[in-house]
C-alpha cells in the first residue's frame, strides 16, 4: 500500500556512514517497521525503534538520537520541514500507492463540485502522487485543475500539512473551489483559512465530503472561547519544545501584547499536550504558539481557552474577527 523509497535510503546510509539508526513512525505506519528492519539488517545497520509520538514533520526524535549516541534518524510518513537538523535525518515519505480507480472518483467529484470549473488541488504527502492523475482526469471532463507551489514547511507543489496550506493560499484567487486529497483534518484546516468551498477526498475511506458545516461549527466555538478569554487576567503563553514548533519570538511578542493590555502572562513549555501538563497551573487560560491544531482539535479536552495567536489579537482588540476568519491569517497571525 505504501511506496518505500529504499534506494534513496541506501544512498543516505552510505553517504552519512550510518551504522546505528533510530526509526520513528507515526501510529498508522508502525506496521512497516519490520520491513525497514529487514532492509537495515541487510545493510548491517543496527536499528532502534522510537516509541515516542509523532504527529507531523515538526515532531522528530532528534533528541533521542543524540541521547543514545546513534548516527541518524529515519523518520517515516512526513517530508522535511526544516532546512537542517542536528543529526542526519532521512524522511521516508511512504506515499500511498494503492490503485484507486480515479475515473470513478472524478465522476463523483464532478457531480458535487458544480460551483465553477477551476479547481484547486492539494494533498498531504501520502497522497501527493494522486495529484498528477487527478489533474489529467479533471482535464478530460473539462475542468481546469490548478496546483500551487509549496511553502516554508512543504517542499512539493500541491503539498499541504495540518498547519501549512501555502500551496492553496497561492492559488486561491485563481480557483472556484478546492479539493484536498487527505483526511477531513486537513480539509478543515484549509477551509478555515480560505473563502472558497473546500472538498475532501479521503482515499483510504474512499469518501468525498464538503467541509463547510463542520468549519462553521468550529468557528462558532472558537468565537465563544475568545469571548471567555477577554475577561481573564492570568495567562500562560505556550511555547512548543518539539523541533518544528519552537516559536519563542512569537510567544514573547504575544506575552508583551498581553501585558500591554493589563494581563499577567508567563511563557510555559509544552511537548505533547496532555491534561496533566496544564493541571494545577496558576493560569486561567492560554495562548498556544505550538501546534495550531491543538487549539482546534484538542480544545475540547480543556476547561480553559487555548487561543491561537490570531485569536488572541482579536481578544485584545488589535484585529477584527471578520478580517481573520477564512484567511491565512487565522493560522499565520
Ligand atoms: S505543527 Fe501540528 S499541524 Fe503542523 S505539522 Fe506539526 S503536528 Fe502537524
């Protein structure tokens, strides 16, 4: 089901003289580890498997490599987000390669997407290979498919992650609607930041969905949390410690803005956000500068607001709600 880029891996091992390596995989790809293990054994490379969670390309077990004195990290399921790392890292992207009949998908999509002919296409790294097939199929039925180049955290044309939709933002003025190939999670993230209809095709579930209703519900809840936040005085500004979530400059800026608006604010660190992390803390609410999706998807687990930086600016009256929603500023500030 997944393509493993083993030839490239072999070259990386040879170039970096890797003898002992850490392998890190997200939950959905852990079943591939025995296959990697066999390959590494053949190359006389000792493997250690990381059990730490990884939710994105921001979340690499570089510290484990350093602590164990290993030669490098094989990180599965995500593409590179940073230019350099403290240790050699190989991103085994594991693109999905199951032969899904695209003609059928395109027919179903064409019935659904009746609001214009120009369709913006984007996909998560696992489904990126589907984009070229979809482009050809859409052209055959008279639609105009468009993809955009990637951004700071996305290396490929048409690629998106849960927090970087640059490839969509770059083309949004040229399309009538957007099709995300990936999960509803990615579709919702896109839909919160653009003012065009966003559809999701999930190849694993073979399901097509529109995101509008869910996004409107999420935004209603976010608005309510902003209102709660306005009356709070003691606040924590969360700084992520994961390698791709360390935005200390942004956290300090937010802390200063809160202080200017008469609030007490401290910087607090988060690795994986759990209920325990925030328990017994002397704060009534938080601003989250780590993974933005913690505020969207994980807010439900907490009794206090976890505002995004953009939402915080709304709460203190520096920007307007209507200028932020359905725009990239929701995630970017
Ligand atoms: S910061 Fe969050 S949304 Fe962005 S890549 Fe990491 S886990 Fe995904």
